[in-house]
């Protein structure tokens, strides 16, 4: 284990799941955001949909699509680049924490997002998903949540 907090095996598990997800980032990103809003509707007001005011349906809203891409690409950056280069992991995480601090996002919120994302990955990858995915993904979410937690006291 290195500074990322993940073992070599956990990294391989995440990299291989990510390799499948990244083939259709736009679709998966949007599905994840919609699932988060369905499971936890109290998160909807955190987001600004005013960039696409004419679209009343969340699933068609381009502002939501833009947020979804931000979220999934940040996860991808942590997995694809961060896990290979711990300093990249640290820097990507630091930027993420900084940008969310003003929005009052807590480590508990991150864990809630993480649970939904994992549920989605398991659903969409089906048998292609390794049995080690839940542990590896939860470890990644823990690392993100810990960074958010630490920032609450700075
Ligand atoms: C899994 C962890 C998360 C990742 C990887 C992530 C990623 C991102 C990224 C990349 C952005 C856009 C740019 C930036 O500020 O860096 C963003 C914006 C945002 N995130 Fe997150 N996020 C996460 C968790 C959360 C949680 C738990 C919330 C709670 C509601 C949240 C709320 C927001 C909001 C409100 C914005 C701004 C959207 C706007 O402009 O209206 N994020 N997120």
C-alpha cells in the first residue's frame, strides 16, 4: 500500500472496472447523477441548472449532463492517473476538496454518493465486475471522504 491508501490488487480492480465505464462516460455519468437524485432528492437543490433553463426534465438537462461529466471525469482522474502516481492522487483530491468546501459538502455526503455509484457500477457491469470491486471502490470513497473530513477542520 502507498500514499493512495489502496493495495496493488485494489488498484487493478478499480482500473479494470474504470476501463469498462470509460467507454461510455456521458451515459454512465448521467445515469449516476440521476440515480443519486432519485435515491437522495435532497441533493438536487445543491446544483445549479440555470445554464439550461428551458429543459424541465432532469434527464434531458444539459447543465446536469455537464455536472455529471465533471463528476465522472474526476473519479476517472483519481483512478486512471492518481492510482499510478500518488502525487497526482493527492493533488486531484486537494482540488476536489477545495472546490467543494464553499458548497458545504460533507464527508457523509461523499459516502452517500459513493454508495450509489457503487450500486450503479455493480448493476451496469454485472458479471464483468470483479468480486473485489465493492471493497476496492469503498476504499477509494473512504480516501475521498477522509480528505473532505480533514478539510472541515482547516
Ligand atoms: C464522489 C465524490 C465527488 C466527486 C468526484 C465530485 C466531482 C465534482 C467536480 C469535478 C465538480 C466540478 C468542478 C469542481 O468544483 O471541481 C463538482 C461540482 C459540484 N459538486 Fe461534486 N463531486 C463529488 C461529490 C459531491 C457531493 C457529495 C456533493 C453534494 C451535494 C457534490 C456537489 C457538487 C456541486 C453542488 C457542484 C457544483 C455544481 C454547480 O456548478 O452547480 N459533489 N463535483
